[in-house]
């Protein structure tokens, strides 16, 4: 009885870990990596969802605004058995595309305005943080395993 409840809740079940590059450039169009699965009990993974997310914040204090944008998402239907005590790695490729604001375009096009745009961004406290998230659907489990890791984007 306790074993079924543990399995249903995902306790002692599949653990998911993202193996990805620590940094990419804003010119990259793909992220390649692996998803590492391991489990204390034999389980079956049926689907994996991977998303590349930008967390865009600007402003200070009470006026701070935060938005999140999905820059790339893929859902793969898989049928992978995760044997008890073994590690299984599944490779993935995620197509991505970065969003460019008018300020970013102006910064790149005009050398003089580029400096002013950088100063304006600094004073408005504009910042983007990026992360990769993965979630796996496991047969017979209510709480799916997931992982998220930050990625540094060099411009």
C-alpha cells in the first residue's frame, strides 16, 4: 500500500536532470543537450516537454515589472524505460529564437545611440535572465519530475 502511494506521488521514482551548456550566444538558433533519467524503481517515460524561457525585468522597487517569454518549446513523445538503478540519457535539440525590442535594434544599428541606449537600460534596471526547463510525463505517476537550469546568454 505505501509502495503504491510512493510510486503514484513520484517518491523513489524517476529523477530528471538537464545536461546543457552553461552559456550560449544570442546568435545561436539551437540548444543541444541531454536529459538524464534515473530511478529506484523501473518506470516508463512517455513524454518530455522542454522550454527555453526569458525572464525580462525592468524598473525598481514598487514600479518593477517582470515578464516571461517562451523563446523555444518542444514536446517529444517518447517511450523510454528507466530500469531501476540505471542511468538513461536522452538527447534533444531545441530550436530557439530571441526577441529583439526596438531599443535593442537601435543599439545595434547606430553607434552613437548605442551608448545612450545602454545608459538608459542601466538607469531603468533592464535585465534578462534565461533558463531551460524540462518536465517528463511518467506512466502511472501524478507528480511529474522536472528540472530547470539557468543559461548565460552572451551578446
